[in-house]
């Protein structure tokens, strides 16, 4: 058919719409008619094959059997906090009984250097020698499987003792400690009888041995070694010492070559083992110059979590010895670093120490100490003399004594572990003097609770208390009580268990709370509510969901813990499961009829999921004929559907206006699949505007079928595109643009759209992600040479990840772009009942003034030192920063990536 200028007509056969538009006047009404016709056709097809209208009617039939109850979030967290308070109190009381018994047993014991005592060694029990006799310290020990302990073989009457591999298990101090601590066995049993929910109970000694109840056999690794040392565990460190800021100085002068440098590196690594999440540190190597082990973190301290410590260990291997050691310069840098860091209020705001690892000191450097540390002596000095020579030992001993520290000489690698531990006794003196029986709860951490490789690590917390000698001594030991049953908080976290798990600051989780309203309220132990709009990245960081979250929070009395609940503004719905199933079966029964009437031959799958986790898939073609089988494979992690996890298509449908369909090209793992289009919509529980979402349905159709329904009336002077609300092209005359971001195809138009709104740019920081995170995405670490205070230094690059979302209030817009020798015109029209937009662009004006706009990450050089609350990162999937003030137009930009608090550029 022929069409007249600025007129459009539609044929019922193929929805063919001819539009003749020129760059002078492109008809908005024409594009609107085209969009309306295509939108109506697609909604009819999607509703027919997904059965959305039928399902909505089925829920209507059961409306009398369903009730919607809005739960008071604040009462919910208060009730939860009360239950947790009672549970924590019972564990703490059991802990106190254990501590009292340990202190009494130690008081009654007289040390005997010649004491001989046979105890049950956790590694040697039930082991036989070559002639079939029990080995020494390994008598017959009855073990029986127990359901309460995950079917592990345990002994509920006795405990076992583990001694680190590097220690002699019959050392006099070990034997005496094991002997008097046998009195704890009956307390272990009594605690378990009083509270059968208890699991592991521990006692860890400052001497290094570790008593565990119930008794269980330990198995060494393939090298015959058990690296476990209770004194390196989080619970021991936190109970034994106060939080601390530590600067480790490592001598890398020429005299440290060879074995000495190897011992020095091992010493530093062992010091790191003794630091916990409450501690902050940095490592500085020195000769005639200062060398921060991590050059990008000069002049600051970082939190001693697992990832940071492992990162610094990697850098220790890069140290080599040369030159002359300038210890006075290194000490000055360490004191100034601790002073500056403490004055900012960051770090532990408690104890401070300098660990000096060197093979000698030619001076006492009393002038440095007089300037920075005397008379208050707030910073303790702990020198570690490396090597057998003791020519400079007196100077190092003087430094330690003059600064309330401790001197240790380490001659061999075998000496490292025990000698490093000595400083903990010094830092624990204030607690010993004051007899502070603080109940210490650790952060959540990963540990192998089962002591067997096939069980894997578990997420847990621990309560610990120090056990003091009530004799006239200065030595303390530590008793601990392990609460692996606290892992019930983290049942949903099983899939996230990683060896490098570390707790993070609340500001890193709820980072869009830029004023720290929620964080400050919880730190101050308040009870209340808080609301804010948040942005969540999905689909491998390419899309954004804008959510409105409500937060309810309170504290758990008697513990350092707080509890909060985040609710995504969906009312809680009580729907009987049998009703859900009945609705689904009634709904799915019609598909056999639809199957035979599938004359379009383009719809392949219909799928359904409910809020309670029920799901169903119906095929309109045999599996071998599917264009994409992602819905049928376990590899599609985003497609996993249960009561705790909703797939992407469900989430996006739930955020759309009810009755509208969300269309998208799936971004699959590996090569992107551009052969199908998904369309999904949400089903409301009740026939009300604010009714909760009860389910979502959708279809998978062939891309070719979808494109056939959209006929682009292209002449020599226009281009037509169909794009989604995140700017990805679904239909274009050039098929190679399918799935491509619109800004790459039409940079000039995208630039104009962005210019129509006022943007706020937020830094999206991703420092050293390739070093800190085990991700499916790969990130690069870039260091840029910069000049600061006349000195060349390395500066980390931050990374920004852009993503785009449409402004919902904009339905249509037009624009003209001034180019060098022409004007480029465009029209944008929303497709009704969808998340799609039709874009008609004048192609006679090439407009070379504008380059493409891509979603590639952008590196930003950091000009100011970060005010790190913590140093670490988050994955691209987990962070979004961005916003806008709309002044017209139809697009807004958000920046996606990884952020840290207090960064300015």
C-alpha cells in the first residue's frame, strides 16, 4: 500500500506500518501510532501464552481464602532480639562456669617440672604401633557417631588435647597445664547436660595446648602437620588483648641477606597471624630508604582482616636485602604514622605498638623516643633480633625496656612461632592487673568446625573469656567457649562461604546511607526505623533496579551485637501452599489447549513462579527445538527459583507497573545469547492498586519472531530501533546491533538524552579488586605515577562502571542535535504496557562530532588519600552509586561499581 506524507496506516495481516519522515519533520503522532500498534500486538501475544490474565482471575476466585497481613517490622526485630538475648545469656553463663572452674583448678595446682602424665592427644588417640599396642599419649578412646555433631564420631564424656606441631607434646609446661585443666571435663559435661543445644566447648592455653569437648580425633594433613594454633584464632586474640594499631618495621639492609631475610619474612607473617579484625596495621621495609610493602597504602593503616593480611604476605616475597639500614628514619616514620592515624579517630583508638624485625641496631635512638614517645610511652616497642649473633642485643633490649615492650631473639625458623607470641603476654598485662573478665563475642568468621575435610568450613561466632592466674604471677591463660550453633544466623549464607570470608562494616553493605544514619543509630544501640531508596545492579552489572527499602533495628542487650531487618516495601502475604498449587494446576491446564493453537510458531516456553517459591515451566516445542535451553539447565544461577531466591525475570517484573510486561535479551554466561527474548509480568494477589505481588509469569520467544512483529519502516533518511529501559537494542535494521548498548550505535542521540538531565556523579571505587576478591569478573589493578610534595609516588586508580535506566515519567520526547554541517533529529516513544522504547533517528546527518557512549569501565586517578573505614572491595554486582534531578528528557545515568566511604577526588 502507498502512504501519504506524515501519515501511517496499519495492515492487520503483518502489522506493516509505513512512515515517511524527513529530517525536517518527523511526525511524533506517526511514531506514537506505530508504537501503540506494536505494543498492543505484543501484549496480546504475551498475555495469551503466559496466561497472565487467566492467572489473575484464578487468584481472584481464591480471594476469600487469602489474607494479607502487614507485619510490624520493628516488633519483629525486637522479638528476635529478645530471643537472641536469652540464647546468648545461656551461653555466657556456661562460659563463666568454665572460667571459674579453670581458675580454681589452676590455683590448687603446684607446678612440678618433673611431672609425668598421660593424656589423650587428639592426633594420637586410637593409634597403634608396629606391634599393635597403643602409642604413647594415644590410648583407647571410645568414639561414637552423634547426630547432634553432624554424625561425627565423638566422646561425650571426655575432652581431647591438641598440641601444635612445632611444640613438644611432653614439655613440662604443657604437661602441667594439661594436668590441672583435666578438671574442666566435668564442667564440659555439666554444661552440655544443662543446655543440649551446645556444640563445641574449648579451652586454649597461653602455653599453646588446646582442649576440646567433646573429644574427637584430629587428622594431620598430607605432610603430617596440623597448623592449628589456638593462640592465632580470632576468639583468643580478642579475649587476650585489646584492639591495637601496629606498624611493623622490617630491616632489608645488606646484612639481612640469605637466611636472615627468610626468618624475618616468617616473623612478620607470624605477627600478622596474631592480629584480628579489631586491629590495624602496616608494614614498612627500610634500608637507606623507606619502602611501604604496599606502595599504594603509604601513610595509613589497614584493617587486619584475612584478605588484607594475605595481600601483604604476597608482597613480603618481593623484599630483597641491600644497602644500609637507617633505623632512625624508619622509627620516625612509624611514630608519625601512628600519631596521625590516632588523631583522626580511626583505627583501634586503643593500644599502639611498633614491631622491629632486624639483625641489630647500632644506637639506642633515644632522641627519637624522647621526641615521640616519652614520657607517656603510649607506643610499645617489640624488637625481634634475627640471627644467632648478639652484638647489638643490648641496644634492642634497652629500646624494649625503655618503651614498655619486650625483646626476643629468633635464631632459626623453628623459633619464630613461640617467640612472636611473647608480645601478647605483654599486651594482656592491663587485663591481668585489672582482672577484667570481659565476655568477648567475635565477629562472624569462617572456620572448619567439624575437624574433617569433607565437612567444609562453617560460618560462626565465638564467645570467649580470659582465665587469670589468681596466684602471685603475671602470666595469663585463656578459656574459650565455641558456639558453632550460632551458625543458624547464616543458614542462607552457605552458598557464600569463602575461605577469605570477613565481616564488613555496615556502611559497606548499606552504602547509599551517605549520612550514616542507620549505622550511627545501631552503633549507639538505638531502636527505630529508617527508609531510603537504593539501587541494585543485576544481570552482571548491566542493569539497575531502583528499590525502596525500610529498615528496622534494635540492639541485643548484654552483647556487642545489633539486629536489623531490611524490607523491600512488599507486604508479607500469608497464602496457603495448597491454594498456590491449586491455582498453578488450574492455570497450567490450559496450555495443552494453547499448544495446539500456537499458530505463530514463535513462543517456545511459558514459565511461572510464586512468592512462596513454587515454579512451573511449560514447553510449546520439544526441548531439542528450543533456541535457548537456559531455563532447563542448572548452570543458569540467575534462574534458580526458591523461597529465598528469585530469578532476575521475577525481580524485574515485580518492579514494573502491574499489568505491563518486561522484555529483555538475556545476558548469559559465556557468549551472550541473542536468539531469544523474554517477556514477564507480575501477578497481584488482590485486585487493589497496592496489592502484594503473589506471582510472576512470562514467556520465552524467538528473537526472529519478535523482530518480525516489529517492522521498521526504513527509508533512506531514517533509522529505527527498539530498545529496553536500560538502553540495550532488541531490534535494529542492522542485526549485528542486537544486544548492543544504544550509545554505541547512536552516540550523538545518547549524548543528547544525557544532556537533558542534571547528573550527580559519584565515585565508584574498586581498589585492587583483582588482588582482594575471588570473582567471576576480572578487574585490573592500575597504578599511575603522580607527583605529590615534590615526590614521585604510585597512586591507585579507581574504576567507574556506568549503567543507564530510563525515567519512568517520560513517555515520549523529541530532539535536534546541532552538528557541523547538518541537524540530526530523533523521536522517542514508549511502547505501551512495556519497558520498551521506539527510537526513530534521522540517518541523513552523520554527526561525526559525537563518538560512541559505551559501558566500558573508566579509570579515575585518586587525588586525595582515602579516609578508609575499612580497606577492601565489593563486587560489581553489589555496588551502585548515582542519581539525578530531572529537568526534562527521558534518560538518567547511574554509576555502578565498588565504593568506599569518605573518598573524594
